């Protein structure tokens, strides 16, 4: 049942995207969104860490640094794409991270002359075909940049996810990982805003949307963490894609976005291939781990046999 929190998280992330749309229409820039949501989250996760007795100090500062700034790049790219594309389309591109994670695994396998996972390669080919089908007839030349930025959000999310998993192996608490992301986002956001002309005025029109994207993004993150930490990882990962459905529906109902059958087919291909790529990537990681565990035992056994033959 804990995995079902991912569906609620997806609803909040879809509402987050909608809030960004309305905030952007009122003149709130991407760097301002980054600062506001990060600073709000920083306060929430600091309180959460204090209540759980989690200290701020860490022995893995370099991993936190890479994870945080890859995460910031993903957030800013996501905000930009949401502001310039249909909501469902932008969210779909932002959730292509499993395709890029799978690509990393394939490249690593080829570089180390390991066994090629054809199932993973097939799912990646299907996924990127889905991207082409989704983008081909859906966007015009003026939206190519936003679409590319949306894909880069998926790429940066994949990189950030890799370092989250690495920090998890170091037994870093989830709250501390997110806290440092929020800290880095607050610092980057305020610096970028200062260099790009300062904050826009907070008015009666912008304030509700600023509060909305701060609350929805933080609640979405909290519930996502809960679903992954206490629920079934595979089920939670599958349910995470429901954000595409909720975002598309909100885009159609609230913003009047149009979704063609071809675009819908592309979305479905991306979701199905993303799920398949996640499964194959997980299996590949388990096989690599098992191989690394077996190698010392194999070497030790060989050495023992050699010693016995010499005697």
C-alpha cells in the first residue's frame, strides 16, 4: 500500500507543472521558481532532519555536489520546457530518465566488453522511437529548443539518480540528500536571479502560484521518497509514470492543450519502454553485482588449487 503514495505524488507534480505554467504567464522566471521552491523545501527538510535526529555533516560531499547540481540542471530544464511546451508533452520529456540510465548501462557494458543486453537495447530503441513519434508532428520549429531542453532534463535526472543510488549505498539518509539539493538550489537560484535582473514583483496574481508550486513540489518530493523508501521499488517506479497521465489531463482540461492520437501513441511508447528499460537496467545491475561478488571467491579458489598442485 505504501507504493500507492506515488500516485498522490504524481498528482502533486502534475499540479506543480500547472502552477509553473500560470506563474510563468505572470512573469515569474525559471531561476525565481528554482529559488522559491528550493528555499521552501530547504526549510521543510531542515525541520524534518531535526525531528529525525539527522545531522548536517556528511563524509560524501563530492557525491552530494554532483547529485545536487545535476538535480538543479534537471529542475531548471524542466521548468523551461514546461513554460514553453504543452504540459503533457513537457512532462513526458522530463520523465525520459530511465532511457538515459539504460543508455549509460549499455555504454558501460560495451566499454568493458561485457555481455550485451539485447532486451535493454530493444527497449531503449523503442523509447527513443517514441520520442521521435511524440515530437515529430507535435511541435514546430519555434519549440525545438524547448523540446531539446526537456530531453536534457531527463538526461540530468538520470545522472542525478545515479548519484542518489551511490549515496544510498553509503547509507546517506534521504532527507539529507534532498536537503543538500534544496540548499544548492537556493544558492544557485538567488545568484542567477541577481545576475539576470533581480526578482519580479510579488503581486496578488503571482503570490498564489508561487505558494502553489512551492507546496506541490515539496509534497510531491516527500511522498515520492516515502513510496520508494517504504513501498515496492518496482511498483512505485511504474506508478511514477502516472504523472504523465495527470499532466496531460490537466493540460487538456485547464489549459486547452490538444493531444493527437500520434502524440498519445508516442507517450505510451515512452512509458512502456521506460518501464522495460528500468527492469532491464535493474537486472543488469544485479548481474554485475553478483559477478563482482563471485570474482574474489573464484580467484581465491584458483589460488588454493594452484597451491595444492605445487605441494
